[in-house]
C-alpha cells in the first residue's frame, strides 16, 4: 500500500472519523506508513509511544521515532517539540 494512505488510515482511527476510534488500529497503520518512510507517521508513532496510546508507554521508543522524523524538514520542528516533551 501507499504510505500516505496508511498514515491517513491511522489518523482516521485516532480521531474516530468514519471508523470506530481505536488507537491499537491507528498505531498499526502508522507503523506500516513509518516503515515506508512517512515522516508524519513516524511523528505519530512517537506521540503514541509517549502517551501509551495503542501500545505500552515507552519513552525510549518515543524518542527513537521522534529522532527518525526529525531528519525530514517537514517534521523537524514538531519532532524537536516531541523530543522536548519526552
């Protein structure tokens, strides 16, 4: 599948828009998109791990995903903010 479509499905499951809200399903779709290099999905993975949404709370994993997202210019500022909050 396409990374942007997988990330969009993650957002839908996070918000409950047109589907039943499920952070477990959201993180599953974010993980697929992140594996294909989608920086927004990487940032969302960091947020989910930091908050323990759909996964166990894991600050090491949250930091790792934020650092991966930070290499992309489009997500650099948001990733830095995420790292500060970890």
